[in-house]
C-alpha cells in the first residue's frame, strides 16, 4: 500500500485513514522503507489515522523520520491510538517527536504507556509544533505513580511556554485523581480545550470543576460527559458558569 501511495498520491492526498488494518510483521523492513518515503514526500496531507493497526516500533520510527525530513507539511493530525506501542513505541516517540514538526495533533491514547507516561508526557508536551495531545486510557497504575504523573501534567499545562492548547484524558477512570488536573485548570492553565469525559468524577469532581471554572479565563471548550454526575453536580457547574460569565 505505501509503495503505491508514495508513487502516486504524494502531491494530492489530504486524508488517509487505515484504522483497524493490522500491520503485517512478515515484511517489516520492506514496508517501513516505503512508509518513510511516503511521509517524507507528502505535500498536502492533513490527517493520518493508524488507530488499532499494531504499528511496530520500527515502522513508527520510519514514519516519524519521514515527517522530520518533510519541508512541505504542517498542521498534521496523527492518530496512533490503540496500537499496542508499549515501552518500545514510547521510546521511539520520545526520540523523534520533536523533529516531526509537521504534527499539530497527536493521539497516543490506549497504548499501554503506563510505565513510560511521565517521561513521555514531558517530551511530547514541550514539542513547539504540537497543539493537541490525547493521552486517555494510559493511566492504569498504582496510586502513587498516578499522582506523580497527574502533577507532572498539571505543571505542564500551567507552564506559560507550553505549546499545548488542547488536552484529552478521556476514558481514563481517574476518579478523584482528576482533582489534580482541575486544580491546575483553575490556576494559570494555558489550555483552550479539555476533554475529561469518562473519568467517573462524580459530584465531588463536578464541584472541583465548578471552582476551577470560576477563575479560568482561557478555556473555550470543555467535554465532561459520562462522569456519573447528578443534577446537584450539574447545578454547581451551572452556578459557576453564571458567575464567571
């Protein structure tokens, strides 16, 4: 497929979605060369969906290296969710993501990154070209490690030099852990968009969210569905929004 794409579609292809087509491991060397060639030559590509393709680390490396040498692309949305990248994939991303300046939006959710999340978040979060980052379903870890990770994310989004404008931690079941992020949101957070859906924050979390919204002046889009919030929690948020408008 990538041999054909690199030969005929580099100058016109804008949208490429290969989600749920598992990558062949039998001819990895041959295919990865064509992957690198395609991503180094593409001129107008805006979206690449590779979700649930079981992308091998070597293929990911060539993909990012191809983008690193591409001088035509900018504003690319790259979906690498549910690829089972694990530690090997995390290391590849940390090594090459800063060079792939074409990427504006990166989805690395659901990749078994738990043991590598702290270093991964710090390296990815400081990429100057990256404005949107999706991290959901990578938080299944012990409470102490989770607390440390959430504090790192909180520090990142409060850093005035952080280029991130949008963050998603959806479907991570953070529960009370979300309080750490919400506290940061009420401070000097630079985010314009935040997705905390599917985290079971309950009414206590809704109250924390309400408090954060009263002092936040940057946020423009907030997604927080599927959080087991009752009418009381919604009322707290509604009251906070009414006061802050």
